[in-house]
């Protein structure tokens, strides 16, 4: 029932005249900087919305798969991809149920999806990310945190990031405040812990 309720909530957003606050139509500088610093490979955009970042990645030579829960999102993403003359694998689906999706992906991108999931969904999501990420890949995550322990909605407790351990290691973090919601936020970059350990050992 919770899953069905969440499906209705997300789809309802895209039936309004105004786009939801997270659908800016512009790829963030954090993603653009990553693209600049890394050669193209396979990318997975979880909660891809209307395809803004899928298209940006594809335009830079990446082979991209995008997954989103909202029907109108995926339809709009497909339209925008055709208009931009790029190829993308766009899938209507639940990011907590990705068993049919095969990796590995050199980049897994999430801009605001993880923090919108229920607690049990976040556990399943983390398992899929760890399974799908390439050994030398990057998981790039933008997340909002609860303003305080009593906040009923709008972000996650910081302790939820432990769901990605021990398989993934945090290699970069930039904290800030979400411009649309005014809540604490962060950009996080994760790598496979084994890969990080190997690099550290080689530099020692």
C-alpha cells in the first residue's frame, strides 16, 4: 500500500501546471564537472525525471539508462531525447526493484531520489546500487537531510548514509542548503571500498 501511495504522489506532481521543484531543466555543475573529468562509459540515472541529465550525459558520449517511477516523466524524457537526437534507455520502474537491470555502470547518478524513499525502500535501493556499480565506478548522490530529528518529512537522517557501507566508501562530500526546500543537503561521491583501498595501498 505504501508503494502504491508513493506512486500516486509522484505521478500527481507531474499532472500540475508547474513542474515540481526538483525538475529544473538544467544539469548541475557537480555533474558537469564529473563529465569533464571522466571518459564516457555506462551511466545509470536513478529517478531520472524528465531526462535532463540523461540527455546531458548522452550528449557527452555516455551510454545512459534512466529509471523513474512517474509515467509522465518517462514519456517527457523520451520526447526530449528524440528532440535532442540522442539515444537513451528510458525505463518506467521502481528504483527499489531493479533486479532485472544488469550492470556494471561506471556512473550511478541520483539527484534527489534516495531521500524521497521510505526507510525499507532505501535499504533495497542501496543493495541495488552496490550490485550495479562497476568496481572502479562512481556513485554520485545529491541528498537532503532532515532539519531536525522531529521532522516528519523532507529528507533523511544523516545516519541513513550508512546503508551504503561497507561496500562503498565516501570519497568526496560538499555540504550546503537545498535552494528549493531550504533544508540541509550534500553532494556525495562514493567509490567501491575495495578500489579505494587498492589505490591507497599503491600510494603508500
